C-alpha cells in the first residue's frame, strides 16, 4: 500500500502559557490543527501534490484523524526571548518531480531572516537534486537568480511564526507546518 499525499496546506501559530505543553497546545489551536493526531514526516513535497488554502484543507479533515505534517516548532521560557519556526517550500517547474519542504527553528533571529533561511534550505535541497550548480557561500538572493535562470524551480516561499516571551514564568511556543491530505 502506498500513501502519497495529493494536497498540502500551510499553517502557523503561537501560544503562551505557564506550562510548556499548554503553550504548545495553544500554538496548535492558533494554527487550527489541535484536533488532529499529528505525525511528523521528513521534507518531501510529493509530485503532483497541489497546494490548497488552509480553510479548504481543514474542511477535508476529521477530528482525531492521523495527519502527516512537516512541523517546525520552538519553545522558550526565557523572558524577552524571540523564537521563530518556519517551513520553507521549493516547488519544481516539472510537476512530476518532487519538491522540498524544510523545517527551521531559531532563537534570537528576526522572523524575516528565519523565513529566508528556511526557504533557502528547501531551494538548495531541490537545486542539488536537479543538478543546478551554485556556490553554497552565495547569499540567497544570488542563488534565487541562478534558480530562476535555470527555469527548473518555479516557486520558493516560507511560512513563519514568531513570538517573544512576554513574562517571567511563561512559556511561548511557535509552530509552522505543512499539513498533508491523502
């Protein structure tokens, strides 16, 4: 039996609570995926897997359902600590080729940079699979130009959530996820 997702949607969320577990639950609620049994999988975006809107995706799932996700998550209880969780996406031009998703989480890094890093990681993994040459030391804007010129990577983007721990004796948790529908 083969399980290959046909659809994917992306969510982000953040939560705060005195306990780490409850902060995670609040982040899942904010993302809209608290009612599912989440199973983390690695980072392949299957061929022909179409992206749909979150609202449409949530309607296709049932409470208690086992749902496969690529999940990025970060938690902290350090007062004023900035945390980020990000999913990077790289889609190939050839829909019959698989793409990549990357999960990235950081502490003390601006959300834009965390998102760029996640996007860069996904794009690099796809580029190396497709045999596109680039310098790993190049900044992401330079690599993006190379990827565009090659014409084999059609889209890169990221979904990022960030939060700052607001109080002492409080946990903050952020999540970003690619949620698959079979």
